[in-house]
C-alpha cells in the first residue's frame, strides 16, 4: 500500500513523502492517527500542487536549517551531571538537557530532533546529532562536567 505522510514518522519518512508500507500498518495505525492518507491519483495531484506552491517557503526553511547547522557545528555546550569521585555519572544526559544548554548558548533546537550519538557514562566530551531538516543533519559536541 502506498501512502502520503502528513507528518514526519520516525524510521519511515518525512512529511509529504510517498512511501510503501504494509497494509495493516497503514490502515490500522497511520491513517486512523491522521499521520497519512492513501496515495490515490487525486491525492498525488493535490500533493504536487501544494509542493509547487510551497517551493519558495521550503527553500527558505532549508537555508535557515543550513545556517543553524553551521552555528551548531561550531558550538560546544556544557551539561552538568552528578558524578562520583571516579568520574562516572549517575543517571544519564537527556536530549532535554542538551536542548536547554543550546538555548542558553543562543540556539533554539527542539529536543525531539536531537539524538545522542554515544551515551555518556562518565565525565568528558561526547557527540550528539540534530536533524534540523530532511536534508540537513548537524553534529555538535557537548561536555559533561561534575555538578
């Protein structure tokens, strides 16, 4: 079954993508939750018209995402965590903490688009990735220090 996604679906596709999924997944989950519609001929024509009208707006969004990615790559943030005397941290560093630290650095990034590449288990420097746009991913460094 081919469907048109109405919003980003993790591990499946981005908004306005036409993807092929199993019938049950499409009929029982994606369509009832208003995440997708069936890719009929009329729906495809409507999508093509919408994309043509939004082309300028999408180009601006892509340029903004690329500019933010450049700033993000040059930024290194610090996150405080409770740690023992050996440097092992208690708990974990979350994407919400990273989003908050980026906010303090002057960059607005939603916590939902941040992925921690290597889960921090001790104090030190680690990497995270932000998916800012369907074509733009930015990797940035963050340092975990003792609270």
